[in-house]
C-alpha cells in the first residue's frame, strides 16, 4: 500500500512538472509570437511613414514648380517647371495610392493629382514650341497652385498628428473605412477627415476638357469573374501570401482592414503576417484578383542581378495568372528592383495594360505589386486595335534624318483623353543618346518623343 502511494505521489509530481513545463513553453511561445508580431508591425509602420514623407515632399515640390511656372515669361522655363510639376504629381499620386487610407477620404485628392500631372505635361509640351498660356489657362494654373498649397498644408498638419502619437498608421489602416460614418472617429482623425475639404468643389473649378475625371472613372475592363464575399477574398489573399512566404495557409495571421474603391475598382483590404513578415493586400471584390501588395520583411544584401530580378517578377506574375507580360523599364534602389510589365499579344505591346512588381534582390521574392493599369484597361476583345493605316516603312520615313534607328515595334499607347492609340515605337540614337519616337499608325504623325535614361540603377524614360 505504501509503495502504491509512493507511485501515485511520483506520478503526481511528474504530471505537475510536465504541466508546468507546458505552461512555461506556451507562455514563451506566446511572448515570442507577440514580439515577432510587434516587430513586423514596426516594419510596416516605418514603411508607411517613409511613403507618407515622400508624398508630402512631392506635393511641396509640385507646389514650388507651379509657382515658378506662374512667375516666368520664358517658354523654355515654363516648359521645364511644368514638366517637373507633372513628375512630382505622378510620384505623389503613386505614394498616396500606397497608403492604407480609404478612397472616400482621399479620392478627390487622387483625382486632383492625376489631373495636375496631365495638364502640366500637356502645357509643358506646348510651351516647348513657344505656346503661351491664355488668361483662362493662367487662372486655371493659379487654381491648381492654390490646391497644392492647401494639400501641402494639410499633409504637414497630419504629419504633426502622427509625430505626436495621436494615432499610428496601424490605427489609420484599421479605422479609415469607418471614419466618415462615425462621429467619434471623425473627431479622433479630424485632420485626416478634413484633408479633402478644400477639394469638395474641385471638379467644377477645373474645366471639363480633356483632363476631366472621366480619365479615372472609366469602367474597368480587366475585372473578370463574379462578385466574391469577404471570406472568399480573404482566403485568396492568405493563399497568395502563404505561397510567397513558403508556408501553409493555416500558419498565416490575417486581419480585415476595410474596403477600398480605386476609381471604380472595389476591393477588400487585409493585413497578413507570418514570421517576421507582414503584408497589406487589396483584393478585388469582383473575381478576387490582386490589386495591390506591400510586404515588409527584413532583407539581406542583394545577391541577384537586375536580369534575375526581372525574371523573378515575371515568374510571380505567371503564378497569379498574368501571362504574356513583357518587362520594359525598371529601377533599383536599396536592394529592391521595381519593374514595369505590359501585356503583349501578336507582337503588339499594350502599355496601358501595365503592372508594377517590386522584387527583393536578396532572394527574388515579391514585396510589392500594383495592378491598376492592367485591371482598368486589359481587354482581349477583337477590334481593340485598329489596323495600321501606314506601314512600318512609311512610319520610319517620318523620322528625323538625324536619328539612327536601332529597333521598331508596334505598341498601344494611352493618350491624354483616357483612350489609347496604335503606334510604331522606334528606339533610336540621337547624338549618342537613346530616344524613343512614336509615330501614330493611323495618321502617320509623330505623337511623342521620350528620352531613355540608362544607368546601373535602372532604365527609365522622360
């Protein structure tokens, strides 16, 4: 009997020890997971902070260039200042689209930045040929400058709120879709909720010519499939992130962060995490297609070449169902390569059907994606491209005799009115510098000239 009691006592001790070790292990695991989640959240917070800082800087620069354009009487200076304002507005719009802010709060700002870029670019080209602004156009440019002032001031006030820890980007990501419907949230995020106030009447102040908002309200052609539920879209987001991380979908943590609408493309937004990586994904409600992706994770030193990074991006596109995508231009910065890919079919490159992919050059995994152009414009309908009215030889005859032609291809190019046109793209050399010249395949008129900037950090056009 005494031996039996001893056995029971030993068993109790062993069981107690095992339970204690199990509880300690669970506690350690929980603490480790919390630390890992906090680290991933800090990385994402820092990335949003950098993007927001860039946004404020680009808007401020655009404001300054507009003022210089308003102050000059020289066509050459006018052209240069408007060209810079156009570039800054495009960069600002790209930064704004990358932030986790509901489109209902910033949609009008996005529309303003798009229109500013288009107007400035068109008037810059006209100024090159000596064209001056008339009184109405000067007034419009002054209005655009005023809006840039208002936006710049609002962004710096928002920066103050963020620096004083009034709220974080994680808070904004979780709450932005609910701000307009909740008075207490409007009070908490008063600066953010009022950021668009100066633009409440903006569309009526800018003339309804070629730069009207129809450019960003075209019915998206690339959305395919049926409307999906929130749960179905979450499942697609989790599966994609698990595929990128090389883990099981069950290992991915997920959190819903609202709904967005990007110029008639409606999405569900999710924040995902695995290990020391976190992600912000937008998935379209129609078809469950990837709209945008930002992944934050620690990265090692770059091990891959630009060519390997470009190929890794192409493989990623194929994995999400985007085939026949041809790379065009790219930039390399801080160990990452960002590549533009456009759809190609039957030897014609469709520039409007473009996506951007950001690849980490330490291991070739994707850390960024933006697919608005493709989803808005992609169509395989017959008759999209009007047959060329002139031959490639006739188009070549239009080129300046001072150019040396290196190659030619047929392309579809977006125009300033929200449409597109068929063109011949000639890659040439002018005085040792690479240039692209576009000849309209219907009219035979030179439609654009772009400079190619090649360096060890990428290939761009201006």
